[in-house]
C-alpha cells in the first residue's frame, strides 16, 4: 500500500534519505566491512608477532599477543557470514508484500503506466486542456482539483514507492530520480496547501525521457502504430473526414496499449455545423476501430476555431507519431 505523503511524512522521508538511504544494503555492507576489519586486525597482530630483529650483538624477537585475538577473529568471521546471508536474502527474498526491481529499466514499464494516466488526466482536465465541448472554455478547475487529489497524487505515491524499491540506480540516473522524488513530494504538499509554490520542483522532463526510452527499447517489436495509421487513413477517406494532421501518442507509442489508443487530430472543420458533423463521424470511426483492433479509440479533436488551443495542447506531447 502506498505511503501517504503528508507534510510530516515528506520531511521524515527527506531526513531518512539524507541520513539513511537504502538502509538494508548499507547495513549489510557495514557488517561485511566490520567483519573483514576484525579478521584483518587479527592477522596483522599475528604478522607483527612474527617479526624478528637480528643484530650482531643481539637478537630481538617481537611478540604481540592478546587473549582477545581469537574472539575478534571469530566475531569477524561471524559478521562476514551474516553479511553474505543478508546479501543473499536481499537479492532473492525481498521483503514480503514489497515488489522490488533490480534496476530502473526493469521498473520502467510500471512507472510508465502511471505516468501515462497522469498525463491523460492533465491533458484532458488540466489548464489549457481538452475538457469541454468545441468552442467552450477548455479548463474545468473543479474537475482538475478533484482529479489531482484523487488520481494523480495516488499515482505519484505508487511511482514514489517503485523508485524507492529499485535496488540499483546508476550514477547518471540518480540525479534524475532525485528530481522526480522531490517533484512528487512538492506536488503532494501543493495539493494539501495550494499556496505552496512548487515551481522549483516541476515535473522533470528528463525523467520522462529516461523511462520512456527504456520502454521503447524493451517493446520495439510490439509497436503497432504503422498498422493503426494505415487503417485510420482509409477510415478518414471512407467517412469523408477533413484532417490537416493527426498524431498517435500515449501508451501505443511504446507498444503497451491495453485498452485504448490516443489520437490527436487537427481537423479542417471551420464552422460550428462542420464541427458537429465531424464529431458524429469520429464516433463511427471509433466504433469501427474497436471492431477491428478490440481497442477504444480516444480522440482529441481540435477544429480550426481552436488553433491556439491545438498549438498549446500538442506542445505538451513530446512523444508522438504522425499517422495522417
């Protein structure tokens, strides 16, 4: 279950990250180093005890001994064996109920799904979004405030937990991951206190690039965007849809569409009657698309009456592929 990111938990987590990051692994390494240190000390004492200084006039033999040497050596061996056991448990037997990932690439598919859901909500209901009918205000503050508390924050908590469960983060990944953790904490605080300014902790685009890059590499063979594009071109011609350009974005770009495909359309419709007629035709296309691919077609259509809104919307979608 995700940890609730209250202000108190955020502060405690930051303190824990500074004082005690990755506690289990660090503790295990401490046991190993301490054990080797004790064994090494005992060996050093034995080596020192065997040193002899020979002079023509005298022969000096240095002997250093301690009754605790055997105890220290045994303790050192015990610590080394315990550290080996802990390393084995950390690798093969993670904590019950806690899913772990060997690296960030392995965690990327789970993170991407949550990120895509957050982005869909933001694009549909956030500032300058596509919520509302054609020609109406495209931003519903009430829906956005509710959804970011009830959907985005819980999704962020899951991303937070996933990132904390990654066993190995590379030196190049670490700064990006830290930025994402800070963004999640700041956004949660902002949702609790709207007066809190989190502009210094905006969503890090480099984190998205990192995660999506791993997903694209893993699912290259499952991507069906070209097939969708061919079908959409034929459907648009068949139904007489006026399209200046159309892009597929979201999960389909990475071959992980499970229930729907996101399509952004810049329509050539320039009057209200044309917009209404095109809306009906797009409903028929969506029905045919489901019959063909068993996936819902989620369309975001902008008419020529909404040119500025279209530019603002498409600027938010960094990863997209043109199909028309």
